[in-house]
C-alpha cells in the first residue's frame, strides 16, 4: 500500500511541476503574447515565478491549454504582481481598459485583466 501511495504522490507532483512548461526562446519573444480574437480563446494567465523563470498558460475552450515559461531576465514584472509558482494565477493581456500594467519586455507591455466574479 505504501508503494502505491508513493507512486501516486510522485505522479501528482510530476503532473503539477514546472517541468512540463515549454521554454520560449529569444527569437519567439515577439510573438508569444498575441492579440487573439478566437471565440475559443480564454486568455493568458500568469502562474508565478521562480528564480529562473516566469510561468504562463494560454487557456482555450476546445483546445489543449498551452503552458510556457520565459526566462526571468526576458520579462520585467512589477513586484506587487510577482508571486511564487503555483500560488495563484492572474489573467493578463496586451490590452486593458484599466491600463493596470503587469510587466513588459522589449516587444510589449502586458496589463492585468480584471475579471468579473
């Protein structure tokens, strides 16, 4: 029984770890956050950071969500929005009516999207 519990624990940790995030290379930084008008696109979400990377996910209604990570030195995030990987998530976008800035790199500025609860 302990053996199965150990296997289950390892499986859960591996499924939720940051290892299954695809690293965005420097040449792809221009196009990683794009304006998407598809009706099935739910948005981009910041999922936290560690000492090396910022983690994101693009969510879709009928497609597989896409997990990706950027090197921490490739995107500057305001300290009040930076949190540890896996703590929570924050919806971000290239446009925002409120213009609450989340972060920026050399190609774009990202803004917080306020969601209705």
